C-alpha cells in the first residue's frame, strides 16, 4: 500500500489541495484513456471539474510529475505547474459540452508545452490570433487568455518537487491587443477584470 501511495504522490498532493478548498464538490473527472507516455495524444492524464458556487473550477493533472520522480531538477515537479480555469456559470445550452470544450483547450495548451517546450507562467498572455470565441458555439467575445497565480489553490511542495497552479483567465481579442501594444499590462488587466473568473458573456474592457 505504501508503494502504491508513493507512486501517486504528485497526483495525491493536487487532489488533496482541491479537497481542502472544495471538499466533496468534485463534479466530474475527465481521464485520458491512452496516456501520453504510452503513445496517446493527450498530455494531461486527467482534468477535474469542481463546483465553486457561481463558477466551475477546472484543474489539470499532468504538467507536473504525478507518479515517480523522473526529471533531473530536484526543486520542481515536471514543469512545476498545473493549469486551472474558472468558468462563470450561466445559461448555457449544454453545460457538459462547454466543460468538454474547456478540457480540449487545456489539453491543447499542454500539448504546446510537451511538444514545443512553450511554458505558460503567471502574468503572461496567450495569444493565438483567434478572433472567434473559445466557447462551443464560438459566440463569445473571449478569444484568448492572460495568466495569474490561482487565487484559490496554494502552491505545493510535493515529494516530486514544487507545483504552482497557474490560472488561465479568458480575455477578448481587443484586450489582448491592448496588452501587446502596451496600453495596459497583464496585472493591470487582471485587476480591472476583478479577479480570475472567466465570463463568456461579458463585454470587452477596450
């Protein structure tokens, strides 16, 4: 039993932090059928969806070392982070479809890291040139992201090293351009948005 617990030490640390914040409010776990290290196409081994009251909180498993220690850096676990995303609840046509859409985006961003080494640290922006919404029906003004330390989940010191939770916050095309053109900074935009929850139906600030 001890050996089994040791092999999932990284996973258990993430789940324990989510349990501390949300208790039994886990709504769904989306697991990967064929894991990346076995030749699968999805880098993340799983994504949890928690009920945060007026939002859903998505938390990834796979950017850090979930099982045994493999990387040479003793300080950090894997890439030293996991993604999170908080989506405001609203009158969606199909909530589960929106959840799956979010999971697909998180897998795609993780794929960029695994394939190209592109890291997504806190206080950065994620611009892909997309002008359509990231929601299922592509009607939202939200087209990309800024990043910040997750305001709910605390950084972890796991047996495999440190793990930080980097929250993706949905922003509009015009807001991204404002950051890129120096009209504002990521931290200033984050402050104007009032935190890290993504609202698909809000108006652009710029």
